[in-house]
């Protein structure tokens, strides 16, 4: 998965979350929690992608 793919998916998921939140009668706290989950998931995927790239490049520093 490329960084472009990850960023595209982040934007898509964020738009979907906002759409669902706007259609439902949820309070702001629930909407914030959903957004936090999405951002955390995407952040984890980006970090995994970074680690994979560094692993394939035999980088000395494998932390992202």
C-alpha cells in the first residue's frame, strides 16, 4: 500500500464519518470518538507502511 493510497483512504473514511455523523442525531462526543478512531487507525497504517519501507530498504533505524 502506497502513501497515496493511505492518504486517499484517510480522506474517504473521514468524509464517510462526517456524513454518518451529520445524518444521525448523535452528540458531539460520539462524533469526536469516531473521528479519533479513524485517525488512530490511519496513523497505525501509515506507521506500518513506513516500517515496511524501511525494512525493505535495510535501513539501520527502523523506527518511524
